[in-house]
C-alpha cells in the first residue's frame, strides 16, 4: 500500500500540467534505478536536459535534487561507511530488536486479519465499477473494524519504535476530530462541514500507519494489493480504491471518478469512510514539499491538511533515496523513532478555488509549507528517478 494518491498517467506531471485526480502511482515501486533507465524515465522536453545528470558530482546532485537527499549517518542511499560505534549499535539491533519487532508486527497483522475475517463473515463486499470493499458496512462490524484498526495501527507504530507521537493542532478549537472542524477562511457557520478528504505530505512508509491510527481513512492502492494474503482483506476493510491499469473497459469509470465520488460522499455523509491522499505523488526527505497534483481538490470539497515530520539523530525514517528493504531493516534497528504531527484547521475553498483546482491545490500547499516550516520545491517524481539513476551510476563507479 505504498501508497503513496498520485498521477495515473504514464507521463510525469509538472506543476503546470493538466489537472489529474489520481495521485496514486505504482511507478515508485522500484525507487532505485540503474543508470541505463535514466533516458526512459524522462520523456518531457524539460527532463531531456537531465540526460547529463550521471556526469554530475555528488555535491552537484544533492544541490539539484535537495528534496530527496539523505542527511543521516547512513549516508547516500543508506549505503555509506558507518563509524564503528554505529556499527556496534546496528549489530546489537540486528540480533535483538529486529527479530523481536518483526515477530510483533507479524502478530499484529495476523490479529487484525482475523478480526477482519470474523467481521466480514457472511457479508458480501460492496462492489462497484470493479472496486470491492467492506468499508461501507455499518453496525457493530464497522465499529469493531474501525476501532481495532486504529488501536492495532498504533501498536504497530509502537513496535517500530514510535513510542510517543507529538501532535499539535494549529487552532485551539480543533480537537483532533474530523467531525469538529474550524473554518480557516472565515466562511459562514453554515459551511462548517465535514471535510471530504485528508491530505498529507508524504515522507515514509510510516505515514500510512499513522493515518490509520488517527482516523482510519481509505487510501488509493494498486489492484494487486487487494489480492495479497492477509493485507488484501485488510485493504478491503479500509475501503481502498484500487488502481486498475489493466482495465480497458469503456464501461468503467476509472479510479479518478471513483475517488471523486468517494470524496464527495465523505463530505456529505458522516458515516461514509474518509479518503486520505498524498497529493505530492511521491516521498521526500521531510524538509521539502513538492507540487500538489489536483486529484484531492477536483471535488471542490473542504480538505483537512496534516503535516508529518520525523525528527531523527541517526537514521532518517524518510523513504526518499533508499531501497525499501534496506529502509525497513534500518528503521527496525533504530532503538527510538520520533514523529511529530501538525493538524491544521479544515480548509474551505473560496469560489475562485473551486473553479480552479490548481489554485486550490497551490494555496493549500503554501499553507502547509508555512505552517510546517517546509521548503517548497518544484521537482517531482520524474526528477527523483533521474536522481536515483545518477546515484546508482556514481556508486557503481566507486
């Protein structure tokens, strides 16, 4: 569920490209690319100028692609030379913390799977336009799924070393409930409504677990996730909207329309599952915020912005320019991981923003950058792939 709601187009989207609802791309499944893939991952005119990127030095690359640069003790791609004290700590963690946390995390996943299995017994999933979910069920089943999912997600974070999470609300009237919002733009009280979607910056795998523990929303995921053992049923109970690239039927609405409808439904119906989108479309190192895709804003519904940060001393939990397996292992070997969360008041779009999703997205992005002390960057997933390819090439030459 790397989900990270993202562009479904096969072409990279620049900040000035046409609006695209679907922020969940499966193109970021393989973050590390070989140098030979650089040319095939940059198809726009602006990207062609990066064909010389592999010839740049590490310092030049880090300056050009600052949003993806790691600054922790593990170095470039988590493959740098470690000082001997860090090697000792890592060795101890590998034989103690790592197996313990893997067992605990596996136990939590299996336990929630069993809960999902019991709650969905004799129940037919909601099926519409090749989507399938159990999130629209009501009564005790939904209550058990919702609260057990939140509690077990928090236990999972604890197992990964996030023993406490610092949460801050920018408005004192905002108590953390998505049904008790504050009007940021001085709108009338009659517009003080439930948001249609939660939006967040994207830094780490752990973003998903935090949002599950905080509000248990629905995400966008690849169709293949729904077919995985254990995780597949859990994703259906979350109400994930599946990206179906293989579907060519002209009768299907497509993920764009499905997500749009789900956002509108969540906005109008408090019993409907919330949607959660990462409009940047990929992860950063946590210090930057990338251009937003317009998917979360096309429904013209209010949005709830949430800013995630991961303060660190040794290993950065950011999944920026490091392989997935290495990231998970080093994360589990960290004795303590830190997370801080800033919850902003619900953002109500003006009429001008409703008519212009790009303006709406950019204004929310600027608000999050200001409130979260984040640096605004104009690069995106295409540049991230070029950076990874260039780093791989330089490391291979060493």
